[in-house]
C-alpha cells in the first residue's frame, strides 16, 4: 500500500532518483531556468529551495552540506553559485524562491511539461 508515501519514484531506484534530482538541480542552478516534466519540477522544488535556504547562511558547514547534496566537483561549482549569486537575492524573502509555470503537453508522449525558474 502507498499510504502516506508522497515521493515520486520515476521508475528508478533510490540512487537513480538522487542522480536525477542532482542533475536537474545543477541544471537549474547553472541556467536559472529549465524545461522539464511537471512531476519532475514539483519534485525538484523542495530540493532546490532547501539548498537556497542553507545558502543564505553562507558559513562553511552550509557550503559543505550543499556540496554533499549536489555531489562531486560540479557540486562545488553549484554551491559557489548558490552562496555567492543566488542566495543573496533572497535575504529578505522567507521562502518560495522558485516558480513553476505549466506548458502545453509534449508532442511525442503527451507528458505534462513545465518550466521551473528562480523568481
């Protein structure tokens, strides 16, 4: 039974879901907006907003936590951009750093599409 299990599995195991979220988050951090499916955008939103909230603190512990969540060498570049560029924009904002805008369905498989971007 799937009672109180709100996580989307995307047909992947745990490691595959983490890799998907990391790559989506890094894409969003580098380009500041990405086009993806609506379900992936909704799953990415809490992941990225927690990273930006940690980035607002800006100390060494939060930098290491962001690098660990993003993983690898590209995670270091992503953490640097979050702490130096993205988080200072939202110092007086209590949350809600991203926006999801729905797009028309994809032509090939009629998946619901969306754009997720920083506000």
